[in-house]
C-alpha cells in the first residue's frame, strides 16, 4: 500500500496539512475519494453510526450527502501528538424541506504509519438556522484559501 503523506509523527505544520486535506476531500462530497484516506479496516464512530472498513464508510457517506444538501465544511486543528490529531469543525447544509442546519463537532483521529486514518471518533450536534444566519457562502467544493476559518467566523 502506498503511503499517504504527511506521515506521523505530526508537527503542527504537517497536522494542519492533514486537516486541510481532509476538509478538501469532504467538501468534494465524493464518497469514494473520502474513503480512500482511511485504512481498509478503519473504525468509525459518527453520532450513533459505527461504520467499519472503507466499503461501509463509502456507503455511509453516500447516504449522508443525499440527506445533507449544499454541504460546506470547515475543519480546524485543535491538538496533535504523535499519530493523533484532534479537530473541531462546523458544516452547513440544507435538508429536503429547505431547512438550513449548522452542525458542530469534534473529531479524534488516529493514523497508521503510512498516513491512513485508522480510527475516527466524531461527536456532532445540529442546530437549525435561518438562511440569513449562514456563514459558509463559497461555491460548492473546496473552501477558498481566503475564506475565514472557524475562529475568524466566531464559531
């Protein structure tokens, strides 16, 4: 299996690179692309879902993005040590009835020696918002480099 740099142990700079790469992949809303960042036997906890392995992760993400329309995500590093990174995140999305949501959360990540994520624990809370309260206004896809992050947005 090829490696997926940057590799652990992480420095602040390489941890930031890993976080931004994850954000970019998730903003693609491509379940296959996202799943490739995880080990074949990855273990997740995402709210009350517990996908195991890339195939289950990919299926989980397909369902997620069918429900969560207009999905835009920002991740920010919280802490790192060795092969682990903690992030906080927020994303905005719209449901099928037109209601806008902001979902906030924290993730704990553990990587293998080749740079693939082996473990992902996510705790997430959802808040209904008015369209006027949205803060993430870039076109679907990668967040522009000059768009404010969570701290700058007061989140």
